[in-house]
C-alpha cells in the first residue's frame, strides 16, 4: 500500500507543493468572516500547521534534486515574511504580525525536524 501511494505521489508532489503555496497566499490575503466562536491565538496554531505542511511537502517534493534542504527551509521562511508584508501593504482588512512569523517559523522548524528524523532512519524511502 505504501509503495503504491509513493508511486502515485512521486510525480505529483511538485504540483501539490505549488497548490499548497498558492492556497496559503489566497487564504492569507482574502477577507475572512469572523468565526462564531473565538479562541485566543488559535490563528497561531493554524499558521504553524500551514507552514509545517508547506515545508514538509516542499522538502519531500525536492528531495531527489540538488536543491539544499536548508535553502528550501529558508524559502519557506522568506515566503511567510512576504505574505505578512503583503497583508499589511495590499489589504485594509488583514494585519501582519511578528507572532505570525514566529508561528510560521515554528511550523517550518517542526517540519524540518520531522523530515530529518524520518529520512535519516529510512534512507530507502
């Protein structure tokens, strides 16, 4: 089953990574309705999760290329900063926050740790 899933996703990971990247940009820049129930700082968890997924998928998509994994991590970090700046400069209904950048960075670092831990033990995957 794992081998079948791996073969199915092998050629599509770049497309999935691009779609996730675009989705984060769109969700970050559109006007969203307020949730009926407000939980303090839940958006930081959402940021961390989104950038965890973004980073992990890009690391997996580019693992067979010569692109250094540290460059991928830096690009995800820089992308998060660009999105926060765009929220401040291009919208009147969104705000960029340092805490959002910190949450993004947390997600990126967790993805990096998971990626390194998993692929250090499973070289054949």
